[in-house]
C-alpha cells in the first residue's frame, strides 16, 4: 500500500503531495486524514504531514519510494470526505492545497484541555483512620483537615480542597506518601448555557407541514437533495428547521446549522437548546481557541448532534452527517474573503453529496443564484406565503427625502417617521431604527433630485477616491475615471455630496429629540466584547429599552413581538454601492428590516426613507414582492452577463510596487485574451480595487465573464501555471474569486 501525503500545513511553500510506502504494521490502522512521520529531503530528516489518499499501486518507481516512519501520536483522525473536500475547494476556488486544508481543518493542533483533578483515599478505611490519628497526635493540621474532609465527602476536587484551606503542599505530601491518589479527567468546555424555559411544541400551519412532509418523504425514501425554503418574514421557517432536524436526528444522523452572524446566535441557540437539550453546541469567532477545539472534539466523539455557527461550522467533523441547514442563505458573509474564497452554500452542497446528506437553504429574500437554481429545477422550492397565525405583513410607507428637503426639513427623520416614533413612545411600544450602511463606498448623491453619478459603461455608481492632492470618481469594474463634481449634472443643484451618517450620531440625535426614550445601540463598536450581542438583544427582548438603533445586524432573523415600528434611514446607501449586486442587497436589507415589525399581536408599520422612491428594489421591498423583483433583476443580470445570467471570475492582485503591478496585470490580461480568443468572453480591466492601496500595497482587478463555469476554472488553472513559471509574479499577491460577493 502507498500513501500520498502533504507536508505539515505550516510549511506554506511545500504545496504538493509526496508518495511513501506504507509498512505492513500500519496498513490496518492508517486512514486518510491521519498525521504521519516520514523521512523527508536529502538528509532524510523526519517530517510530519497529512495522509491525503491511500493507493494499492505506486505512481513512481517503488525501489526509490521511502517508507513512512510512524503514525503521529494524538493523530488528528479526520473523515476522508473533509480531505477530499479540501481538494475540491482548491480546484474550484483557486488556492494552494495547504490553504484549503487549513480551511477544512480549522482546529488542527491540540489545545491544552481543561482537566478536573479529584482526590480520593488510596488506602483502606482502617489505614486512613490510623493515619489520621497519627497526624492529629503530631499536629499536622493541613493533613488532618484533608483526611477529615475525605472521610466526610469521600472525594475532593482541587477547588473544593482549596476552598477548605487545604494547601497544594498537603495534597502533594499525602499523594507521595500513598494515602491519597489523584484522578484526572478532561473536561470539555461547553459554551451553551442551559435554557430557562421548557420547549413548547407549536402547531404547524398548513404550509409549514407541507414543507416538512415533502422533506421527510424524500428523506425516508433515501432521496438526498437541496431544498430552498422561501418564506415571507415571520412565516416560521425556524419551526420547519426544527421539525426536519428532529426527523434526521431520530435516524441517528447529525445536523449542521449555519447562521450568517454572531448576532443571530442568541435567539437561535435558545430555541434549539430548548428543543434538543445538551446535544446542541455552537462555535463562533468570539470563542477562544480552546473553546473551539473542545466543540470539535465533542463533535468528533459523538457527544453532540447539532452544531450551530457561521461558515466555519460547515467543517464540523461529524461522522454521521445527515443534514446541513443554511439560514438566511442570501447573506454575503457566507462567502469567504480570504483565500480560498469559497462560498459556504456551494461547499455545503458538495460536502452533502460526499456523505449522503441533504441541504436546506432558507430565506425570505433568497439570493438570485439560489432562486434561479430553484426555478430551473436544480433545487426543490418550498414556499411559505403567510405569516404565523396569519398575522398581517406590516404596512410600509416610502418617504421621499427630496420632498422633505423642499419642505424645509433637513433632519435625518422624515416628518412621518417622527410622528410615528412619538406615537409608539406614548403607547409604550418598541421600535427599531436601521441605518443602511452596508456596502457604503463613497458615492455621490444629489439631495435635490436623488441622482447618483454612475459609470457610463457598467451601470454601477462611481466611487470617490482621494489621494495625490485631488479627488476623483472611479469605477471599480472597468477603471473609468472622471473629475469630482460640485453640482448635480441632472438638476444643477449644489446639494451633491457623499452621505455621511453613523449609528452613534443617530443615537445622539434620538436622545436629544426624545429625551425620555430608553435607547440601545448595536453596531461593531458596541459589540466588540464577547457576549455583548446577547446582552443587548436580551435587554431589548425584556423591554428594557424603547428604541434599538443599529446596522444590518439588527434586521436579520430577530423576533421581538413588542416591535411595531421600523424606521429605515438612508435606504440609498446600499443601493449605489458600486457593485452589481447593489439592487439585490438593498431589496434584501429593506425586506428583512420591514419583517422585524408587527411579529406580535399588534400590527406593524415601516417607514423607508429614500431619495430614490421609484427604484424597483425599494418599491418591491415595500410590497414584499420577491417574485417581481427577481424577474426585473434577472433581466439586468442577463443583459450585462452578471451571475446568475453568467459566471464571473475576479483576479485580485496586490503589490507594493505600483508600476510592477500594472505591468503584471497587463501581462495576465494579454495571456487570457491570447489563449481564449473567440470564446465569446468578456475581459474587463485591469481596474483599481475598491480601495486602491492598503498597508502600502496597491490593488488591481481583472474580471472575466462567461456562461460556462468550467471554462473559468480552466482559465484559473492555466493562469496558476503561468504565474508559477514566471518569477516576475513572485512579488505580486494574486487571488481568484468566482462570482465575487464583494470587491477587493
């Protein structure tokens, strides 16, 4: 038997496999994913690495093939599917194999575990009593306290002993004398707090039950597929998740639940824990490395059935995975911004295919790509068209801020929103104010007519760039540049500028204009510390505040029955973000924001403030009409060959030398055009990145559009070979990003 191994993933430059003979003594033990030691290099120094694959026949001369030395102690036993998944990520997203392995094996090295030390008597009862009598006679006070405590309790943990004033020296002395022995056991940290209330099973609506029955019939028949659960806000998608999870777990399978942000962990965890108890765990970026390690070990040892977390939870080492749920599947945070730039949705589908699991995607505003696949039959579409208990959707008002300016109102709040806020405070009801800052990229907007300065070639907004003593407007797709403007080219107004506002300024304004209101703010500044998300959300849920102000983290998935008013401030800030997904993201954010109001017994109202009241994304969001938005947006995507109308490959480059970067980028473009001329392919750029320089590194992008995803992967492979063979690219950092969610 022969083993293909990759050198330990800390060695970045060794990104290829090496083949070794497997000794007969290892053949029955060795498995893909294990760590092994082997002779490496000319000096045959011992090196550690991962086994990727086992083969019966060698790829090289067996006479020259060295043998593995031994299996590494405490070897990380990883399912072969995770190693294969790393290879799939490397091939489909562009990275080294080492980078892909680091992604799927996020907790490779063992972290020092938490040990519980318990001290128990090591002799018979008669011998212990005799020794106690001796210690009393010799006035060994510390030993006497310890022996009496052991006689009373039978055993003592180290903290219990220290609480009784028993020194570690006394414990050590009795242990060395043979009268006490120490029992050690590893205790895995559990980040899940026990829920205070018992789970109350809810009666499913007809639509919910129909979705559950469809999944369960397929699952019982051995059919494993991808489902898209499209339900309006407040339609009870989580209850559907809970029911299908129950069916999967009843068959001895395990479930991974992906959520886009830590802010959603609090309510999600409470609901899942009350249903499934201690078999639920969670990981997130705020946990320590030790806590994360413990959760993966608990999963590996079969101590939990459900793992909840962001995209890294996808690589939980479950050996009997049966279902992957991706809640709010449209969220951009499911796309990695580091190499490899994988998307959790596609990667989840691939892992499910490898281990025979199903995937359920859920959203009130599905991504264009997912809904397109559901429409073409690749995914199974399940729909929830009504809210739980048939509660009405909130009434939505679109306030034209141009008219507010004409009426002399220069405030952030429209007159209508201010009146509704005063009404809710008088009634003792809660409200949320959402500042739509997602994707803000410094575009120019006219407050008089609502016009935005756009690229004449790409139908995206031009972004403001500052540097070298002047300001300019730049397109991040094609590189088009033009001079900064002081007046609106459409109406001639001088009220043209970058819209600047922050949650802190909004909080100060609210406290000034509504001095009696109790206000909470939730953004990156107020949630830096561990546990702050849960603290803020818990306080608002318990009615300790009247108004919650925040960015996009407050509008996703939260369920606050007391909220009857949602105010959306500056809806345009994501609409003109210099990104072809800007309309989609605006529609998603506004629809999700509107869905937070009226989830209890009282009806809800929503005020959307905008300078673009007639834009289809805003109009359709106010109507909660996803289908109409999808049809309109798809026309735009097909015309300009953006996903899902076509596929896009972004080549993201950075270098400390701007001129060297420019030359390298031009060489790559010429290579692409030369090799694939006549393929009906669009090559755009090189253009400056969204931020042209970061940490003294200049940035440029090239975009390639084509309907065939496979062709784009072939281009990526050829370019990787070209880059590897040319030393000129050694100082240029290059990343590949398929169907990018955010520009570099």
